C-alpha cells in the first residue's frame, strides 16, 4: 500500500534539522577519512570529541557482557520457555524515547573509528578457528573484538583462542542476533567482516526512519522490531514481556506503522484477503475441489449468505465478488487469538496454527501480519489494565469455550512496528540485524520524505481508522 507522507508539524521539522546536522557532521568526518592512511588502526580509542559534541563509544565495555535478544537455532521447546528465555536476556527496550539520540551519538563514534581505519577483515580460514587454537588469525580476531568493545582492551594481547575470546565472541554474536556459541563459523565470520561503512549505513537508515516517525510513548506500549523478529511489551521504561514473532516474507513484507491496540479476540474467524483468495485458494480449489470444506472455510456473498463453492468458476481471472471465511478452531490460520490494532494496512498480531516455526532462526514467513509466540501471555499483559477478570487462566478458559469473544480495551495501548537494522540500548550496546527487506538500500541521505514512502512510518489519524473488512474477525 502506497501511503502519502503525513504533513510535518513543527516537531518533525526540528527532527529533520537534527538529522541533517548529524549527516553534515558525518560528512565532515568522512572527508577526514579521505586523507587518513589507516596508520592509527592500532589505537582502539575513539577520536577525542570536541567540547560541543560528546559522542558515545560504540557501546560500553562490560566485564560480564549482558546477553541480548537473539534468533537462536537451539531454542527452548515450549512457548513459555522461549518467552521466559528471551525476557531474561535484557530489560532494555529496542525502542524508547532515547533511541534516536543514542543512535545519533553512536553514528559519530563509529565515524571516528572509520577515520582511524575501521576494523580489520578476517581471512576465510578464520571461520575454522576454535577454542584452544592459536596463530595470527586469532590475534586479528582479538583485535577485532576489542575495537567494538566485545572484549576488554586489556585482553587484546595474545594469539590464543582462550576463554576471553569465547566470551567476547558470544557477546558479539548476541548483539548481531546470532546463536551465542562462542565458536567461529561462516555466519559469525560474515558478520565480523561487514565493513564499518555498511554498519554506519544501517545506523543512518534507522535514524532516518525514526526522524520520519510520529509516535507518542506511553507508560505501557508495544513494539515489534521487524528485522529482529521480536515483539516487546514495555511498562515503566522496562521490557516486561518479550516474544519471538514471525513477520512478513521478503515478497510480502510487514509494514512499519504506528497504531493503538483496541481489542483482544478469542477464537477469531479469519476472513481471507481477496489477494489470497484469488492467488492461492483458487489454485487449491482447481486441484482439489474439497479444499474449502477440508479447511473449515465458507464462501460468503455480499450479504454474508453462504454460497456453494462448487458453483464458482475458480479458473476465472475476474476479481472475486465473494469472500472466504475460515471458522474458529485450532485449524484456523489466526490460531486461537487475535490482537486488533486498526491501521491503514489491515494487519495485526495473532496466534498461528503453525507454532513450530517459532523455533526457527529465520522467521520471515507471514503474509504481512505478525504471528506471536506465546500470544496468550501477551494478551494477558495487554488486559492487565482491564476489563477486569481477564488474566491468563480466564483467557485459556475463554479459548477452551470455543466461542468468538471480543474483549474491548478500556484504554488503548500504543503499538509501533519499527524497522531498525541498527539501534543502541540504554546500556550502550550497539545491536545490528540483517536488512532482510533491503529497506536500508532504498533510503537516500537527506531525503526523509522519501524514507517515509520507501519504508518509513505512517501516522494514524486521531479520528481513528476502521478495520478493513477483508481481514477482520467478524
């Protein structure tokens, strides 16, 4: 869906000016890099800042690095175990009121490091390094980890793959969304060898999207960071719940947006989008005329009257003048629960009947909506402020009853779906994720309006938006 960029109030203009100032400063640093010969690479410390501008280090060094959300392959086996493990990693949100400023400061610090030559590139043979090995490749790896504070500077000396390297590599892996094994491998080597210029581009793209965003933080809010494939429920400035999510495929990306959660639906029906009806269900019906009945679906006319699916020409190229609705049940594509959040894209958060995908490392497999692991627990968190009586046991009982139940919230909860491939948490840790949708590549420096169209944020009207009927759960 192509959205026209919202009119920019004065606050947006100030943010635009702020990012322009950052990019101008970066351009000056880049100009210095043109004449640098890289001879200062042996000095890991950032350039001394001017009195007027104090950039942060890439992230604060810590004796015991704090773990961060990750997309591990060896995930715990149950939704409760997975969500508990994710929450235990950190209480720092990926997105809060200070995210913009922290990225801005880190951009300056990374640019200063770029002037000094950036970080070294490890040879292909480094992928085979293991604990206990030694040699020049290990010495280079130690240097690489020290430059981004994944390992304390006092542990840089040496060429042995010891426990300090294992711990440093685990910290690096965690903040890049990799399985924290402390072992080298192709994926870890690839992440280590991403040039500093590319990491700067990720931070620039992320800050541009934030500058184009209009989101009002509240005491309680929800954030989906699409590249990380996680959702966080934040209360009083801390992450109170964190869950793995499955977001849109590359060819059907989840949109970035701001909205409000308005209701929780138990045992929802699924009204199939017309595009899926035309492109997927029609193909199934041509191959198997019993498909609709087997999938517990009904064909409905314009007045919700039921139509015999065998009376429809499923080979027709015409746009369907009917809808397909799937009944409530464990077989339903939305699972047993849906979280309403009216928005221009008619997307939402929901359960799924294919929960095994939550254990996967790569979780970009939906048609655009966000499937939430342990979604009943998230629903219980959402309903903490009312209406009364809807704790987790009550939600489970309501689902077990098998009837559609719509629980309207007395107070709407802000929600944002963001696309941050680079961000910085409050403890100073710089996080990076792959640009799965290639949104970073589509952004142009000093072109915030273009950023909004290419992958930025949309503003939800204060007058509210009606949920599109082709995706609601009537």
